[in-house]
C-alpha cells in the first residue's frame, strides 16, 4: 500500500542519467530524442509492469527496465525490423487491459531506434521549477506514471487518467516521486524522476496546498524544521532581525489548524522551538509563523 505524504526538495541542475549499465553514456541536447528522458520512462511505465517485462516476469525474455534490456529488443538504425517497435506500432503491446501508446509516443520510439538506439542522457540547461504550469506537471505524469495508473486497470486503484484525479492526489504524487522513506517509491523498477522534474512536482504540489499560506513581508529568516521528516519530535529553527510578537501553529495539508505550538515575544537573533508530532497520522503538515499581517508556512512530513 502507498502511504500518503510529501516532502519539500531542492531542484538541482545538470546531467541526468538513468539505466546505465556500465561506462559513461553520451549526452545530447534537450531538443533531441533522449533515451533517459523520452524512452526509458515511457517503456518502464507502459511495458515493464508485473506479469509483463519486469525483471521477475520477463515475458519473451525481455526486461524493459534498463538500456541493456531494451536494446536487446531493437535493431539500432532500423525501427522497421525492431521487435519492440513492431509490437508497439501494431498495437499488440501493451496488452489489454493496458492502454496503447499514443501516436506521439510511438514516433519517439521509432525515431530513437532510427537514430541508432543510443544510451543517451539529457543535458538540462533550462529547468524552470518556479514558473510551473499544470501542463508541465501533466507531461511528467503521462510519461512516467500513466501506463500503470490509467482507468479501470489503474495500479492500486490510483488513477491519473483525468486532470482532476491528478490534482486530487498531488501529495501522493510528490511523496512517491521523491522516494520518501515511508512511501512506495515511484516510478517503479528502481527508476527516478530527474532533479528538475522533482522540483517541478514539488513546486506544484506545495504552492497549491490549502495549508501553504504566505502573506505579507517575511519577518523571520533561516526558517527550517529539523528533521524535515519528523517522527516523534522536531525543532523549528528561525532567526529574527528585531524583537517580534510571534505565534507558531501546526496546520494540516488541507489548511485545517491542528494546534498552537508557541506564542509570545521573541528577541532578535536565532531561536529554536521544539514541538511533538507523536499524535499525528502519516502525512504532510505545515508550521505556520504569524507576526502581525505576516504569515510564513513551512512544510514537513510525518
């Protein structure tokens, strides 16, 4: 079973690499078909589920969870004679009840093979995890998750086939995408989203949470919660430039106030305020600091 919760992460930049089986993969620019970005996540999501082409089932002797496994089913430079592409193009795979690949996905596989079926990674130079749109998030979900979580055959009953269903499970999506210790990691088969994709998911999931309120000019600096994955207790750490009357409260992901943690006048300087979480269920929460008209919220998971 998948446990719901989320975790804030930092978006990193640079080269992303998936499914390498020794050696260094060549890199290509992001405007080309890229194995790590375009091919591996798609085939993993749509073809490498249980009872198909995962490491345990390996139907037809194919394990489509890595470059080494996938390349066994293709003839580099010739999609027309490549078994994997022929099965996909003729809609023989994925088998029912799973959804067939779209025309765009088929074209990606065809182009990748015809370009030589190389184990390429992508040089990410324009990652934007700040100005995030739902369409960007949806493209990540479609490429990495929809093969398993689609319609009546949705794995574990988690369905991403509509925009509203994706919106309704944003906390679950983030928790599993960043591989929080108490969530079932996704994508499965040991794959992971890129750091940029995680940053995009994080921005979308946290910015639209009812519990994530940010108002007025910030009055606290160096605001953090340690540890960020809270078990029984944690410490709120913050710094003030001047003396302030502050109220610290605990809120749920849905915006529901749970309790007041602390309140009173704090002097300028660094402060630490402990709080307990032993009575909280697994999930995502926010510590909200309010000083006059200023509200700052910081998320943690339990």
